[in-house]
C-alpha cells in the first residue's frame, strides 16, 4: 500500500512538473505577431481580460486565460493603461503585460509651422485622424477663455512639433501650444535689448508675427526688425503688406492692389494706421520673437523684395525708390516677395 502511494505521489509530481514546464513554455513563447507588427487598442475602461480576448480573436494570443490569471496574481491587471500599442514580432505574453503596464503606446506628432494663422493651426489639428476633434474652429469659446486677459487669440500659440497619443484631443494640443508661447515669450522678454519701443511683451509678439510673415530667411530677421523698430521710433508708418493682407481676411484673393493700401476701414492697414496693428497676424516662432527683441543696429528704413525670397535694404527713400524700380517694376519670372510660407 505504501509503495503504491509513493508511486502515485511520484506520478503526480511528474505531472505537476510537466504542467509547470508546459505553462512556462507557453508563457515564454512568442505571440503570433506578423513581421510588420500588430496594433492593439486598449480603450478607456478596458480590462486585461478584454484585451486578451481581443488578441485571441485576432489569432495573436493562444492562451488568454494564462495572461489574465498571471495579471491577477501579480496585480498588474489593475495597472494597464489605455492607448494604442504596437506589438512587435517576437513579443511574449510577459512582454505584452509589461508594455501595457508601462503604457508604451504609439506616439504620433503634428507640426504647427511658423507663420501660419490660428485658423490654419486648428485646421491642421482637425485633419489628424488620431486626434479626437473637439474644437469648433478658431473661434471656439474655450480658446477665448484660455487667452484671457487678451481678447484676440491670434499669435498666442507656439508653432512647434507636438507629440500625442491616440485619444488625445485637438484642444489638449492647443492648450500646450498656448503654454509654450507664454513660456517662450516670457523668457525672450526677460532677455530683451534695452530701449525698445514696446510697452508690453504682447506688443513684441505683434512685431514678431510681422517679422515672421515678412521673411523666412534666418539672416534677415534682425534686419527686418531693425527697420521696423527705427520706423516706430521715428514716427513713420510701418507700411507692411502682410498686415494689410491679414486684415482683408477671406476677401483677399492673392492679389494685393493699390486700393487696398488706401482703405481706412482695415484696422491692420499699416499704410494708414500709425504704430503696430491691434494684434499679431500669425503664429511667430522663437527666432522671430528673439529678432523682435534684438533688432539689428543700422540706418536702413526701407526694404523691398528682390523676387528670390530675400530683400534689399535702403537707408533713404531715394535708394529705396531705385530698388523698387529695379525689383518691383521689372519683375523677373517666378517672382515672389518672400520665401514661401504656409498660410
């Protein structure tokens, strides 16, 4: 009798060892993931068991119960994070569980280029199919609440590349862009040159947006800034086309005409109004903000586009008129007033 019990105990031990070995083998085995990987989406509120069942249905995870039981035993089933996961070929069940625990989700990015308007930025965000679209446009009431005490949102959002994950909202990106602009403007204002004709950082932001729209050449930004600063200091009109175009809004058809420059009902017509326009006209980058706060010294009061994206700077009206005759009145083929910029 004792001998039979010993044999039975040994048999059970062998079976248990074989069972544990089988479980370990299955746990360590790579999942059935194709070479290009497999995308798993864990929605808010999804449990580990639900994610495992989804993978089983897709033919990726042969033993979903084993994953669920291990997750419950370790407590990791209560710590998985929602999001979109890319499972690479060779991933094991344990790798999968740790990836869900760490929240190693797929990262996307969206770029808001320097020099675009806020409306264009909102349109770019709306076109991102991995972002949840919640904004109703550039005049969404949340935007106006966000920018208080300012009353106009143009220029108050930093153009940059922003990373996000599936499920993030366009609104969350815009909030980050606003914070980034506040930080950048505060940093640059603190390090500004002495004697500038700006009373507030907001006025510097307005100037930066004009510089951003006037040129895309890095080497010209401080020169452009110097011209505008000297014109402000001498009580001259800024006379810059991009502000006029901004004020025309949707009515502008791409052809700025002489009568546009004489209109008094356009508050952005710097051929008629003195000083700065009422608001920024675009989203300026840090380089443009820095240029507005560090204008290049010199005597130039005028500049005219050469037609290749750059400008000719002049100290007096006679030189300027000569440059206008050369570059504006006899325009070469493929003429453009500045480097191409997004609208």
